[in-house]
C-alpha cells in the first residue's frame, strides 16, 4: 500500500515541467529610526520566492522590476511593505517585543501576534549555557507550566510534565523533531537545536490529536539562513561535577549508642564483633564510651568528582536559493559514583533547504547520534544508606571474599540485607550502546506562490540499542552477594518509526480580512523489536569473551518480542483574522490507530483572541503597548495506554502445570478477566492574556487552564484477586494558572538588563474512579477528591512521653507501647488505632513551581542567574521506612540528633528503641513522620561571560571569542532528609537515587 | 498558470488516493501473538490439563511464604522466629494484636481465592468436556477429575475458614454479591465438594494414582474428617477415618526422620502433598514453592540456610525433652550449633532475639539435593495431610464416643519410639498431636481452640517464652478480614449469609 503511494509521488515529480521569467533590478537601503544600518534584513518580493538580505551597510540589490510589492522584515522590527523604486530608503519601526517572531506550530508556522494560544518559544541561546546531557534538563525553571524533574544518572533524561499529571499511565509530552514523533529527546545535543515551541493548550496541541494530551514540544534542528556567508561556530565547555546535599549518617559510635539504647541484649553482640575484628574497645561498662576503629562513611566511599565536557562545531550559511547547516558535537559525562560509569555521545547533523525552482522547494535534515552509556548501580545508594559504618570497604582478613577482599556484613553477624555498597557498585557491569538515525526529507510545491502550497514530508527514525550486562563470579555475602557462575545477559532492541505527512496550505487576504486553511493527511508506523539471550558460565576476564555461545549450552534463556502500531490521520486548520484585532482558529484531527479496538478518534479545538490594544478607543491609552485576550477549548488524546488488559485468557507453561511424581503434566489456568481499553481523552479549556506595557519594557502572560482527563486508565484489583485489571475508569482534573513576566531595560548606553519571573499554580484532583471511592496502590492511594497518588497512612499526633500516659491509653495498652513510640491520631474516634484510622497524607504533585531569572549585559560582559523551586509537594522517606526489614539498618544523623530521649525531649521524633519496633517503622504502618516536605529552592544556573569582538590584528579581524564561567545547580535548599527532592519515582517514594550534582564549567565560544 | 493547475490536481489526487487506498492500513494483527484457540472440548484426552492447572495454583498460591507463619504462629509452641523483620508476625502470633492492614493477611486471602477461581473455571472446562462426549470411560474420568478439583477447592476454603472464620463462597468468578457466609454454611459447602470427591475419585493412595500424588477419595475423607472434628461431629469423624484405616491402603512410613525428606516423598503415609521438582537434573528450570522452604531455612551460611524465620519456643523444646521424645525431636528441631546426622552444620544467628531452633520438618540435607542444586529444600514436597493425623483423629473420635482409641494411637507412638499407652485419654491424644504434628499447618492452635484450652494456654505472658504481655481471648479465634478487602469490597461488611 505504502509502496504504491511512493511510486505515485516519484512519477508525479518526474512529470513536472517548468518555466518562469525574471525582470530588472532595484537597489535600496534599510535603517532603523536612529539611522543605523540594519544588517541581515530580509527583502522579499511578494508572491514569489525572490528575496535577498541586506549587507553590512544595510544595502540590498534585488532582481525585480520597479513597482513590485516587497516586504522587508527583521527580527524585532515591524514588517515594511511597499512598492519597489530605485534607491529606496526604508526605515523599519521597532515592533512590540517578540510579536513579529515566527513561531513553529503544528504542521506550519505563525507569527506570535497571530496566535490564539500560549506557546512558549525557547531559543538555542537559552539552553546553551546549561551543561546537561539532555536538552530538556536545560529547560528547568524557564517555562511556566513545564515541570522538569532531573535525573542524576549519566545520560539519563529528566521527567517532564506539562501542566500537571493527567494520566495514571504516562504523562510525558510528545516531542516532534523535524516532523518525527518522540517520547524523549535525550539523543539530541543542546547545540543541535535551533528552537523549541512548547504547545501548552488545546488549540495549539490538538492538531497532534491522539498524541497531544500531555502537551507537545516541537523542536527544529539548526538551519542556515539565506544570503549568509558561512558562519563557523565552535562551542565548548569543560567542567567538574560534584555531589551536593549528601546526607549525614550516624558514625559508628552514634549507631552503637542508638542500638544499645534500644536493646542492649539484642544488639551488643554484633557491635562487639566489629570491635573484635576491626579494633576499638568495649571495656567500659557504659556502652556510651565504647570505641570503634572502623567508621566507614559509605556515601563518601561511593562519591567522587567527575568531569563533563562538550564540544560542538556548527557551520551554516546560504545563498539566495539554498541554505545549509552542518555540525557535529561530542559530549562526555563521567558519573559521580566512584566506579566505572559514564556517558559519551557523538552527534552529526546536517540540513539543507533549497528553492530549486520558483515552484519547488526541497530539503533534508538528519541527525546521527551514537552514544555509550555505562550504567551505575543505583541500588548502591540505598545500601550506602542502610549499612552502618562498623565494617570497612576492604577487609584484608576476609579471604572468603573475591575478586577483592571486601568487607562483609556476615563477618560481624549482620544479615544478608547488608550488601557491601562499594562491592555492589564495582561488580556491576552494564552497558548500552545506542545508534540513532533521524532523517527528514521534504518537497514543497508552491502551487500559487505565497498562497497555496503542498508539502510532502517523510521522516524516519531508527534507534538500535545493544545492551550487555555481565555478572562476574564473586563472593561477598552469602546468597545476597555471591555468584559461583558468571552470567551474561545481552539484548538488542530496535525502534524503527516512520511518518509521512502531506499538507496543503492556503492563505490569503482581502482588505482587512486574512484567512488561512490547512488540510493534511499523515500515515505513521512504529516498530519495536527486542531479542535477548542469557547464558551462564561465560568466561570472565576480557570483554572479547562476552558471547552467549561461550557459556554453558544448557540453561540458555532467550526472548523475542515486538510491537507494531500504525496510525492514520486526517487533520485540518482554519484561521481567520480581521484587522489584526480579532483572530479565530479551528483545528480538527481524526486519528486512526491499529492499536485499539475502537480505531478512530476525533479531536477538535477552537481558539479565539482579541487584540484590544488595536481597538481605536484603546490607542489613546499610552500606558498599554499591547494587550491581547485569548481563549481556547479542545480535546486531546493520550495513546500511551495499553490496548487491552487482562491475563492471557488461558495461561500455560510450567507455572500453570501441576507436578506429579517428579515431572509435570501440561496444565492450563483459565481466567476470564479481560478488558479492551481506549485512549484517554483530555478536555482542555484555556483563557489568558498577554500585556506589554511601560514602553515595551514589561511583558506579562497569564493563562488559566482547566484540563479534565476522561477515560483515564487505572487498574483496580479484581475482587479478591492479586491481579489488577485496567479500565478507562478515572477522571482527573488539573487546573491552574501559568504566569510569566519579563522586564527588560537599559541604563545608560552600556547596561542592559532583564528580569523574568514565571510561576505555575496547579491543583490536581481525582474526580472519579468508576464508582469506587478509593484504589490502593502500595504506599499511595487514589481517592476521589484527593490528589492522584496520595500517600496513605496514619497521622502522628505526637510521642508517648511517660509510662502513665501509656497506661491510660487503650491503644498503647493493647499494643504494648512504651514512651518514645508514636502516638497516632484516632481519626474515627472509636478509641482504638487500626487500619480505619489512615488518611491521605499529601502527594508528590507540587502546587507551585516557579523560576526567577536575572541577566545583564555591560559592555563586553554578560551575566545570567536563574533559579527554580517548587512548593506543596510531599515525598516519602522510604529509606528510613526500610528499617522494618532489618533493625540493624543505619540511622541518619538527623534522626540520631533529634531522637526522643526522655519525657519532654521531643514530641516529633521517636526514641532509638521505637525505631526497632514495627509499630513505628513498617511498610504497613506508613505514617506522617515518613512523609516529608518536597519543597525546594535552587540556584539553577549562574553564568558570567566576556566577549572579545572586533579585535584587529593588522588587517585581519580576529574571530569573535566569548569565554564564560558557569555554575550549574550550585545550591539547592530543602528540608527533606533526602539526597534530593527530585525523585525519579513518579509517586514520590524516595528510595535509591543519584544525588544532585553541581557542575562548574568553563566555556569558550568562537565565531568565525 | 499551467503548472499550478497540474500541481493542484496532482496534490488533490494524491490526498484522495492516500485517503481511499489506506482503509486496510489500520487492520493489522498484533505482533508476536497467536490468537488463543478456544479449548476444544471434544478432545477429552486433554481434560486433565485444567485439573493440572489447579494443582499448580495450589502450589504457587498455597505455599506463599507468608501464608505459612500466619497459619502456624498462634499456638504456644511456634513463633515467627525473628523480631527484626516482619514484626507484625510477632505482634499477631504472640500478643494477639491483629492488624487488619497487615499485608500478609491480604496475601493469604487473595492467594486462596485465586485457587478457588482457578478451580471454578477448571470445573467449567470439565463440564464442557462432559457435554461433548458420550463415551462412558471418558465421562467416568471426567467425574474423577472434577472430584480432584473439588477437593482442592475445599482445601482452599479450609485454609480460609481456619484463618478468617466466616468467608465468602465464590460460586462463580464473576459473582456480584461478595457478602460472606457463616462458618457453618462454608463448612457445609466444603463437605458437599468433599462428598463429591469421595464418591467419584478412586479409592487408592495418591502414590497409586495415574497422575502420581493426585488426591483420591481418601484425601477427601480425611479433610472431611478434619472439618467434622472442628464441628464436634465425632461419629462422622470415626466413620470416615474408620474407612481409611480399614481399607488398609495406608501405613505409617517407618522412618519418621526421613518422612519429611526426599526418601519420604509420596510415601504410603501421604494423603496430600504439594509437589515440586527439579526434574532430577542439576541445572535449568525448577518448579518450587513460593519460598516456603527458604522462609524457614535457618540463619546459616551456604546452601543449608534461609531467611531464618519460624522458631520453636524453649518451653516446647523442654516439654518434648521431658516426655522422652527422641526421633521426633531430632526430626523437628534444627538447633543453632548442631551438626545434623548428614553433616550439615547449623551456625545460627548472633542476634539473641532471633530463634535458635528452626523447623527441622522443612530441612532437606545437602546430601539429598540433586547435584548442582543449592536452594534450601528444593525438589522436596510440602507435606500437607498424612496418615498419622488420620490415626490420631480416629483415636480421638473413639475416645470421645466412649470407646478405646489405643490401637490407632499406639501405632503413632511406636513409630516414634515411644512406649505404648493403654486406656489413652483425650488429653494424651491432644499431647500426642502436639508432638507428632508440630511445625505442620497449625494443628496445635486448632486443637487448643477446639478443646477450649487456648484461653488458659495463651493467656497473658504465655507468648514467646513469656516475654510478651497481652493474651488470647475467644474473640481472637480468627484473624480480621484484611482491610484492603473490606475497603474495596464493602459487601464484606454485610451480615454473613446462613
């Protein structure tokens, strides 16, 4: 089918015949109102592709007969239109900031002033100063309504949410890179990007239909500009990353004090074992005076300073017909975990766009990316938290341990819950090699120049991931940390996606009426394949031996899986404006998908805006430079949910077969739970305004949004079952306000500065759960009227202080509680604490996120400071909660210093003994003590730059050179007892995490 | 404007073509999935497959490790074994503070209803086969197999009622009303299933079955006897156990020590075992329990070790020693510091709050493991019902009915190298059960509850070697219904059906 269409397209191209004529020539000069030449303004003959760019003196020379209509445009200036004459003197008027800017929207572009929706554009320069492996990390704090939660693992991308979480399944936005759809853009280098448009509301996003529910980010890779001599830019930085906010843990002595206070008889033996084996003294009768020669700081042992560096070269330019851009970049990021873990990525990129004739434009863009990610064992961070300091990393006397003589918990009688974190990290060998090719080809036919064109565009994306994980033979700790045979796991994953877009675009105007129409058709196919194999007894020593065939033939495991989904879409957009005052826009997309039973979905939207400042009666209000009101409504889909759920109606295999005398009889288990799912649908309403005032210095954008997710997929348990069966039962509301303001001004001639503030207020609420009032999921619940994924447990009212208080309390008597234990609130007032006294304890969804930015330029200096923060979110300190697993677990310093030590000492922290009891510490008794405030404030980025320009060396002008110093995330302030309040777990359970890294870099930019 | 005409016509044509020609583009089968054939009910030779699936579910669900302590820790002899992990088990088993939000209760509930559901659908499958054949041999098999499934379903309900008392009867999987039924009603429902099994399953030992170890009419008689015993219907107990005894199919395995190890698998004493296998080879797949063995493996190094749970109280060990027990002590007690007769050293834990005596009935010596296998207890079966219990029930029923129970009683005593007793009393039988069945499926707790001894034995301070205050009352006979079930299925709050 597809093949036939391509043949048709080829035939169509060949059959074209062309002829067109050219006329005389005009000269002119373009300046601003102060008479200064404008360099690089575009001069274009209306209705044709004939265009040029002004030179260094503002002059242009255009091959066109006098009397033709031309348009002169330049960034930050209002367009000039008029008829050509010889020696024209054109003076461009300053535009209201940003309004003339061309913004990329879905399947087209528009000027900012013509938009009916809040679209934020992020330019290359805005993300260049952030040393990050993924461009989205650089967006943190820059855009109202975009919540970025970064991830510390080298090469790992952040979690991005636009306007809250509207799905239990997947809330990540759609990324459209040069027409190709992605779930993340971690393969791109910051330097590959020309600009990003963030479509937040329905009227902008709905054109992407079933993929649009979580917001859309459109990314354009770098392009050249017409009539521009080759511009060569080198950008590079080198820096050092270091962990910040590392948790202080108890010293060996503090650990010993805590345990012995809790119960001398139970815990003293292990502590004496440590002293016997590693030195110290327990001679003193008072255990508070015992001494420990070993005091391992496991975090310190795991951490190091690590380098990050990025180098990129970009070359771009263009003639009057053709533009090009070509570039390459190399990123290397070493991990801060003190073992072999890092990330490197080499990217090459090229784009070419050419007006091959006056009716045909063709172009190509491509990115080739290859990266290697050597993963750290993140579980080591968790073990660093739970292991006490009473045994060393290396124990020369432990001859059982190999390949190194690691210190082992078993040598002092600790259980197998205490894996040596350093050994765990060092023995981990897991690497992913990724090769990715993204290409886009397009041809645009100008059927009626400047009015009607047809564009056909085809994009491919192929990503191959080779994963290898090797477990060497080792022995550190019986069963938990030992392998008597090596194990090799290899997997080859490939993604192969294609999209073919065809759009017919028309625009025209008549007097004060402007209108446009776009109709499109798109086909796409997404393929995922994975093969994996696993073998044991593969020889160790060299990477060259790591082949499955080198291992034991018996016991080899294999897997092969894959999915293919197809999509077919028809979409259109109509827009109309009158006198640059009233704007209306309708879009509609019909999306068909092979994934779902119900194949077709329809996603309409409508948007309107009113530029009040253009009204005659407002012209006299001088204080207001520009004021636009806007409102929109639309439906958006989320197809990141499974097509069906249920358990294979019949399950077979060993797990479903009975054993009869040493062998199995093939059996099956028939379960009849099954459900077809459909996509989730978001209904979004947006209303806002854009105000520019105080002589163009202050620009304010405010938008209110109301997003209701219908058919949200959630999986309650089947009655009496362990199985959860998904259904489109949920309804989730996200509503809030995005606010952003920027102020920019000059003081004198040399000092320019700007201040920006963006804030996003969000209220998230579960509205419906298909008739149920509450659905339990581990530590969190979904409950009607509460935030999604709210923590659920007991509320700590205080600490029992005296034996008398315990004796008088029925719950304390029944549960054998003592002073120092938690006193829970009797929420239902029945005089006893049980499961019915649990309640919701907040969620990991922030109610406020904000960013405050400041920058100035003074002569050759430039400076930028950005900050980011969030408030209103809660997180669960499961690191502390894990004590229920093993009461020998280490304590953090905060809990040691603040513990209850006697009546009146504290009413918040439990006693040392309490921390060894299930009443206070248990996964089943989640309580408010373990739920902590996830608010934080961070200095996101500080950059100071100095530029050498126009320096002549004889007759030769040296290239422009900018040098900069950047401190990225140098300071983060938060109250939670955690390494970071930015958690990779979307529910906010703090477990094993990479610490926050602060990065200090020195950068150089050279422009030839 | 000739070109634009070409172009516009071509473009429009292309869109149209694309639009019309791609109707079938979306009709694509999912990758890597062959549509499940419906079960072909005419192939009666396959009808045991559904039954085999139920056995598998009993194996995976019925031996979940947390099911085990919940079932056995409430008596005066056995405790969780660890205070530093799963502390709720100590609270519940020693202080009788039942926490309805304890995850394990929910696990026990869902695992056993999982068995009920798989059994329900297997019975539907069997009915499908029955409706599709007129062959008498196949129909007879069909009824036999249905009997096996109904036994397994009754077994799941037996565990549920022992744990929770009044529970829901799930007659079909999509049942809307999830209200509970009274214990009496559920017991009658189980007895219906068991009667069906008695009438349709062969009267042979499990190890004589076509599918070795599958349950038989005798298994059903024994479970029915246990239910009648709890109901105080001693005549029925006597009748059912008399049948098992007088048919002379079963006998006590002479070596009590090996009974629980590899040589004792599916011996002539066994009425019901949950079977596992390593296929007799030292590598590759293994079919085991859900950590039933590992959970109660001793704190130790190497293969003869596990999670260190399940300990015998000191008081019980002393009581056994005072009775002059030998073989049953050696078999049941795996003590810290000892070396077993096969040479496995039990190192134990340095933590004095942990038990120093683990359950020897879950111990499989290293020398009996298939070479290459190192998992504690792998390839061994979980013993569930055995003939010794039948004999002791028979003795008890006889004594209760005023007859002599000496004969069956002394068979059990002699095998354990204990002197015979004449004129055995009820108390002596209960004591014998305490020793013979310790560390197996919670019979001790059931015995002291049904004989009214629990209030005295489990009173304040009588928990784990007297350490824990707070005592047992009649109201604590059963655990509470798991909070998660009550919250998600509000029907469970309704008054139970009669």
